[in-house]
C-alpha cells in the first residue's frame, strides 16, 4: 500500500474581511497554517488589528484598516496581498458583518434597507474586486460567510436574515457567471459560533440568564453545542483549497445541524445573531 500523499501547500495571496476578531481572525490564521503566501486582513476597527504584528506569521500578514463595503478599500487590500505574496490573488473571504436587530413594525423601512445594505455591500464590493482579478489570472476562489438565518430566521433579525439570503443568491449567480473564467464561488452558512461577541453577550447576563442561553444554544444545535471559530475557519479554508476544486455555487451548512432541526425556539432576546 502506497503512503498517503501530503496535501499541497495553499500558496497565493488571500484577503479576509472582518479579519480582526472571531471567525475572520481564525480564518486568516488558518490560511497561514496552510501555507498562504500572504493574507491581507481588512478591519474597520484598527484596535482589532494589533494581534497581527505579534503573530508568528506576521511577515505574511498584511493589516488593512478600512470599510470592507468600500470598493477602494477592497482594491487596496487585494493589491497589498498580491504585493506581499508576489503572486496573483488566489482566495477571498467575505466575512465582514454588522449585527443590528430590527423589526418592520417599529423600524422605518429606509432604516431596514440600510441595515440590509450594511451586510450585503461588503460581499458585493469584495466579490467585485476578486472576480475581476481572478478572472484575469484564470483561477481563484471566493467564500462568502452566510448564516443559518438565510433559511431559518430568528425573530427580530429581518435585515440580517434578508442580507444573508441575498449573499447566498449572489454566491450562486457569480459561480455561474465566472466559473468559465476559473473562479469558484461558495458560501458557508454558520450556526452560532463562540466568538468575542458571544462571550460579551454572556458576560452581560447574570449567572442564571447565561445558563439559560447556553442551554438553549445546546438545544437548537443537534450536536449539543455551538461551534468554534476554528471549526468555521477550517470549513472556509477547505472551500478555498484545491481539495474543493470541483465545488462551486454551493452553500455549505457549518451549523452543528441547526438548519435541519424541525423547530428552532430561539427567541429574539438572546441577541445571538450568528
């Protein structure tokens, strides 16, 4: 029996938006582990980029301060990643998101539309830059971060659920249009994930309230727990890798089985959006 072959090094230039914390940071670190030549991390909060300088792979990390919804910022990130890597843009992760709850019966429609745009615009801007550069190179992969809410909405979160459903539609449309140019476009639909935001939410509750949230999160995920940022990052990295070379236009649930559960009793007041 022949020995198993080692997986190829990922290589190439990559961009991760919303990469300062949580899933975005875990994804950037995972790409470095897999051998990315450079990873540009786009983050609106400069304080969230401080970890990059102290990271063991700092020479391959490129912090980019700016709004991921701004196409000029996206262009700047792509250029920085390519310059640092000395190679073409190979991967792009649209992870940046805004969490603002709203209900149509008490929030003006214009404000709801603005909230939808706040979550959709970063994916559109990132994809616009990525598909153009990747099409010119004849290869590349994009992963858009979606949510279980695109199919199984949580009450009070209509703008977020609507935006994520649009992100999944964008994923399919771009996969069809740019597949002939060598560009793969996929999405991951995340369940609840243990990030700094989730920890901060629990910290704002008393012991009894935090216990109720943990128990509820266990009930709505058939695996009995929420996910980790590292698990989300691994799924994203896989879709960017050559191992997923024949996957495009797919939305992959990374949710511990949440969306296949027949009944999701999560209430708005838990405040846990992803």
